[in-house]
C-alpha cells in the first residue's frame, strides 16, 4: 500500500468517527433548541461560544494546527447556529412595515398560517432571509400605478436570495373613521401621499384637510388612537378590523387596476415554474447589450420584461433585469445561461416562479 493509500485509509476512518461525533453533537443541539424555544432564549450565546473555543483550543497539542482548528470550530458554531435558526424560524415570514400595511396583507394572503415578523426596511428583510432568521420575505416589487421599487432590484443584485414566487395584490383604498362616524363628520384625512393621490377623484370637493402620513396603516392607527369622529384615514380594509375602525367609503382609489406585485424571496433556488428572472451587466464594449438580447432571442425565448438600473458607485454603468418565459429545468435554459455568461460581464439567476397567463386573470 502506498503512503497515499495508507493516509487515505486513516482519513476515512477518522472521517467515519467524525461523522458519528457530528451527529452526536447535533443531537445535543436539538435539545438546546427545545430548551431555548421553551425559555425564549436567543440562538447566539457569545459567552458560551468563548468558553467552547477556549476549552477546545486547549485540547490541541500541536501549535501549528491551532489556527486551522480555530477556523474549524468557528465553522462548527456557525453550522450549529444556522441549523438552530432554520428549525426555530422555518415557518416565519418577514415583511417591511407595520401591521396592516400592504406588505403585511400580502404576507397573510400568501402564507395565512405562518408566523409573521415585521422589519423596518427592505434590506432588513433581505438580511434576515440570508441569516436564516426568517424562511421567506414578502417584498413589493412593482406597482401598476407607480412603477417598480428600484431599491428592491438593487437588493436582489446584492444579496444571495432567490425569487421563489410572485403574488399580485389588488390595492384598494378605503376611508376609515372611528366607530359611529359618518362621511359628514370628517374634517381631516390622514394617509400616505400616494394613497391620497390615488383617491383624488373621491376626495375632490369634499373640503377635507389632507394630511400626509408616513404610511397608510400608521394613519389608521393614529385615527383609532385619537378616537375623534372628525378624523379619518385612507388605508386598506384590513385596517378597519385591526384598529377597530368603521369603513366609511369603500374602494375610493381612482384606478381599479391598481395592483402591486410582491416577490417572495427565500434562500433556496426553486426550479419549478413557467418564468424566470435574471440580472446581467453588459460588457463595456459597443453592441454588448444587443449581443445579450440576441442570445435570448436566438434560443427562442420570449422576454416579458426588461428594466435597467444604474450601478451604484459606477457612474454611467447599468445592469439589466429581465423576465423570461421558460422552465429552469429545460436544457434550453441551461444553454441560454451558459451563453449569457459568455457575452455578459456578470449574470445572476434570480429564481423561477409561476406566472399565470394574462388570459387566466
Ligand atoms: O450552547 C448553546 O447555547 C448553543 O446554542 C450551542 C452552541 C454550540 O453549537 O456549541 C451554538 C450557539 C451558541 O452561540 C453557543 C453554543
């Protein structure tokens, strides 16, 4: 037996023991999870980690292995924390904003039975997905009235998440007042500027004082707290129940077609679906964008949407977001992605999802 064969035989034996020990460690971690959930404790315990590292480092006899072992143990702790979070938060859905906001309503429609957690910013939701603190994030992507949410495109470019599903929510604005109030009582109306704008036709000639508020759900909460019959909020119907308000006028928004498309993001690439999205940056040479477009059409794909955004910190450089009809499991798509990689500077697959055809809607 050669030296290499012998060494590999010993490695195999050690690996077998380590696999067994790994499972034993994870079994202990399962009990930690049970205890932490019961006592509502955080997954991270920095004090305990320091102890673990110190004690285990003391077990290493040869100094030359210490750095590697430290890295190994740190990885082990990360694996343990990631696993704990994936078990504890597997059914949690995150959204940006307060309860009653449209993102919250969309989360309830898509995941009626899962726990919800709200965050201050879109970026916080992306981060929470990446760190396993939530299983999914529900994020507004574009509105038929006001256009795309550019910041979300930038976040899709930066974070390692995938679009797994899309959901179209019909946005309906309503005038909500305190219990017993009538339209005649109202003097002041609170809401987000966009909602006021969308309800312009209804508001015209009524003499209400229009007061902008950071968002529709907060406006509803404010009106409920004031408990004043002269104040009303423009918000989604769901806020009436949430904050104990009456619906004084329903569907007051001008455009009946006002729909917001939400994307459901997660850490895994789900390959099923009849549409997929990608982001690419064209090479800095003449005709580079045309080349990319040609690759898409050459493979016979139908491009449903294209958007361009400037790249932060790179003046006059752009990236492109495209939506294409097709199934990621199709070999044609694999070929397309390979060729796109050749003609573009960067290509990032954003995920696959099912889009109903327009006729079905
Ligand atoms: O002892 C704990 O509290 C654990 O959650 C286990 C563990 C570990 O895997 O050793 C993991 C995460 C904590 O930050 C500390 C230690």
